[in-house]
């Protein structure tokens, strides 16, 4: 079972853009209301390094395909598309959880963010691997 | 031959001395074990004049209906305060002597900014995470976006016939939270049986502290955002004390 690559890329990009906007909005509001005190910059740096590489890859590839005249010629396996979508959603939810659990734990919020890097880094690696497999699939 | 006799004498004297010292030591030790300490421990004194409070409340305990008919003693007043405190969950006692009476201090408790006890983390003197039991969306979003803060409170009940004029200098949280362990466990009998006269009054000093973030030094909140009476009401003490 295969599906048009451009359609999948559009959906994937939409998930990433919406997810990143929500995460950035939450982080920005936290910084504005002084949740991290004077350490807001550290949180933004951490968040950008966690989302920007994949977001720019997804949007860049989508943009490149959007400029092509024939968009739906390339096909991709539906299973691979679903796997990439699931991993993307899981990754973005995990990043969201790092913010969401902060009121429940008796630790400085910045420490929670920094310690989560130990899990975010390998997850980001897995995410990149799935995206790489997805973008190199090409059934004509 | 003579040398041997001298050596024997010296040895005998040495052994005798050791035995004497041993026996004297044993006797002293057993005497110390059976001796009952008779020294009277003085009641610890509360810092006087008292440090600047965050809020003040005056209680009219002597005029209350249940107490006014009898000839009151300081012990009766203490029992009345004790009853209210135990009902409010403040079970630890710490008494200090003050000029003309006594002071009773409560343990430091964590409160919400509105003065209500933070029941899930009440006796933890550090900023705590939100508990699932008391989850509410408004509290959650407040904790998610604003800086985590800790609010703490100590009540000091002062029953005295003297004037109370505070010192004007605030107290640190570390110093104030030690009052609960530095005070006496009960009132001395002489103080308990002392009459509660018209000159006596019961004044409550509320010491409130705000910790601006994890690991940061808590500062005294002077003045408090709410009155002393409101502090007592929200701690569930006012009604019991004014019954």
C-alpha cells in the first residue's frame, strides 16, 4: 500500500509546525511570567536545539517538493509514513511533557529541562533515523 | 638482698595505689548513676522585644463566655490556646518565657498565598510539587507559568501583662523555625497557676516568609498580604479561640 509522498510530507510538516508553535508558545509564556527566573535563555536554547534540526529538514524537503511541477508522482509506503508520523507525535508529546510535569515535581524547572536532555538526545537520533528512511523512500 | 626487699615494697605500694584508685572510681561511678538530677532548668526566653511580625492579631480570651465565670489562671488560657491549636493540627508545643507571661510558638507550616494551609505539603519547609490529591486546573496553570514560590508561617501566641513593643527588625526563617525545638515542652507549674488578670492580654504575632525559588533564601513578608485575624481564620483557629 503506498501513498503520495508530497501528501505525507505536507501532513508531517503540519504536525511539526503546529507542535513546535505550541512548545515555543508555552516556553515563551513561562519566560515572560518568570517561571525560570533569569534562566529563560537556557530553556529557549535547549528547546531550539531539540526542534530546529528536524523542523528545518521537514519544512525544507516539503518546500523543495512544493516547488516541483509534478507533485504526486512519488509514492511512499503507508507503513513507513505512519511510523514516522507516530514517532514525530511521540517526540513532540515527550517534549511537551517536560514542560507539563514541572508543576508536579519538587525540583527547579531548569533542572528538569536540562536533565531531560539525557533522553531527548537519543530520541532525537531515533527521530532523525526515521525521517531519513522516510525521505529516501521513493516508489514511482 | 636489700634491693629485692625494696623492689617488693615498691611493687606492693604500686598495687595498693592502683586498687585504691580503682575502688574510688567505682564508688564515684555508682554514686553518679544513682544520683537524681535536681537542678531546675530555666524556661528559655523568647527574643525580647519580639522581632517585627508580618501581621498581628489580638485575642480576648479572658472575656469569652466559657472562661469568664471562673477565676482564670495562665494555665486556663494556655489550655484554651492548646485546644484551638490541636484542633487546627498544630500539635507540637514550644513555650518560652517573656516578661510578665509566656509565649507559645507553632511549628513552621507551608501555606498558600491566601493564608490557607497547603495541606499536602504543610509541614515541609521547602517548595514542594503540586499533589495529585489537590489538583486543580487553575493551580496547575499558575504553577506551570509562574515562578515556583514557597509561603511559610509561624504563629507566636504571647500571653503577658506587659506591653508588647516589637523590635522593628525582621527575623530570618532559619532562626524562626528553630523556635519550635528551642522552647520548653510545657509551662512551669508556678506560671500555670499564676492568675490571669485584667492587665493580661493575648496577642498573636504572625511571621510569614516567602521563598522566591528553589534553594533560595526565604525572606520575611512584612507586612503580610492579609491581616493577623485572616491568618487565624484561614488556619482554622479564630473560631475556636473566640468561641
